[in-house]
C-alpha cells in the first residue's frame, strides 16, 4: 500500500537514458547523489541555533553528466513537477561576476551551488537531474538537489572535501538564489546522513551525534498530505524575524540561550504572538534533546509522546500546521502500534512523520486512507546514507 520509489541505480539508468537522448551518443562520465531528509523532531529550531534530529532518506536526487571544453552549461531535469522549461543553457562568467537567479526556479538551486562552489572557477558541463524526492513535500528536495549538485561538481573539479563547508555552501545557495533563509539542518543531514542512524545536530556548533535507529521491529512512515506549500511566501521569513525579535528583547544571541524562566520574566515586553513563537522554540529544543536520549535507550513510547507534543506546539504556538496535517496526526494516533506522529518540515502542508511498529504498517496506512479527506502518499523508510559520488559502469 505504500508508494514504491526508484532505487539509486534505477534513477541513474533513467538519467543516463535522458542524457543520451538530449546530448546524442556521448555517455555521461560522472554521477553523484544526495538524499532528502525527514526531521523526526526539532522543528524551526535550526535557525535558532538549537538541536534537530533528522535522518537521511532513501529518496534521493541523482546528477549525471560530464565536463565540456568551453564555459557553457546545459542542465536538464527529469523531474515532472519542476517548472518549465526543463532545460537551461547558460554561460559561466569568466570574471567571477555572479550568476543571477531567474526562471525556471529549479535552475536557481544549480546556479546558487555553482556561485558558492569552493574551488572556482567551475568548468563548463552538461548534466541531467533525476529525483525521487517529492517537490514541496517538506522532505527537502531543494537541499537534496543542492548537495547532489555540489557533490557532482566535486568530481569535475575537486575542492578540499570538507563536509561542513559543503553543507554551508549549499545553505548559502538557498539563501541567495532561492530566497529562503533556511537553517543548516537540511543540507547538513544530506551531506552527513548515515545508514541505520538519525543525526542529532547542534546547529550552533555544527557538531553531530549519530543516534542508532536500526531496530528491525520499528519503521518510520512518511505520509505526504499532497497539500503543496512554498516557504518563500511571507510566513517562513516572518517566523524567523519573530524569533530574532524575541531573542533581542531577551538580550540573547539566539533563543538557544533562553529559558522558559527568561521568557516568563520578559512577558510584558513581548507581544502575544512573539511570546508564543519563542515558547515553541525554547521547549522544542529541550524536547529534541530528550527525544535523542529516549531513542538511544529504545524508549519508543517516550519518543512518540514527545513527537505529539512537538506537533501540538507547532499547531498552537508556532501556527505552521494546517487542517490536513492535524487530521493525519490524529488518525495515526488512533492506531494500535503507533508510538507517535507529527507534522515535519516547514509546515503549511507537506508531510507527517510517524514512528510505529513494523507489524502495524498496513493497518496504519489503511486507517489513514479511510480517515483523511485528501489523497495521501505513503513512504515506508529507514535511515539512509548521505551524499556520495557514484561509479558509472
């Protein structure tokens, strides 16, 4: 009942076929991939320098291609949901001047990565993109594309290979070329993801701790509400500004340094909405820290309870949930064998993430289909490997 998705070799094969169709007989020489991610807990905490607990997914973006002799670039996407045109051609400026963003919007992620690549100048190339990460689903198709492209460029012209710097360069690409002031989580876990582990990331120090999640009796169910969202609307930047305003009023560098006691003492200086936003972040940072400890102990019921608390806070205090996500979470929690469920990603649509017993998967999917007013898509997932170069046969 869950959606099947193509494996990495199947995505590569499809991308190679498209490359041959577009560019003639010449075969691509280079390939790379990077995963999407699901965040288990720790939402809207990354840009507040807090903790997050994501895992890399088996859903990935693949880039295949090869270097050309001149400064010209051609990139084609096989992603059907991407905006038109699906092919872009542009000239790499030789004088180091910026590559301006424009249309189609999917190409801006590529241009941003070229712009911030750490071993300039980038040579000309041809490339094809193929992805199994759904667009606009809150599973970070954008970071997956950025990191896959960065990893592809590393094969054409190696940089120093520093992984944290790779994640930061890709985050910068999203800031400058997609106009999304995102935190570091998505790019970081796409680079550092580990099979069989979630990753507790400290978004201030950029240190990460792998947390084992390889119990065969446990699975992660991702349910896509198929309600699309766009984070470049006013809501995401507004939340970020509200958090910065709260930190400033509290006299802190970020909400990571604030306590609930600090917040209560400053209540008369904060608007009601700013107070709510800050309360969510301060409590969510603590919840995420507790959740990582619970997961290490295999305390799945405790972890699930924290997931539900996180969802309720995102709904009531941060106000980034929506009717469809609330419906999916409520329905999931009615099923025997489900430990916890919550919205995941930026909000306003996208996906829920549910921790459950492996033997409860069919009845959970069935119940969600019956109870949800929309048309959901289901992915049964386990923590997967991060970005890597691929060898082409």
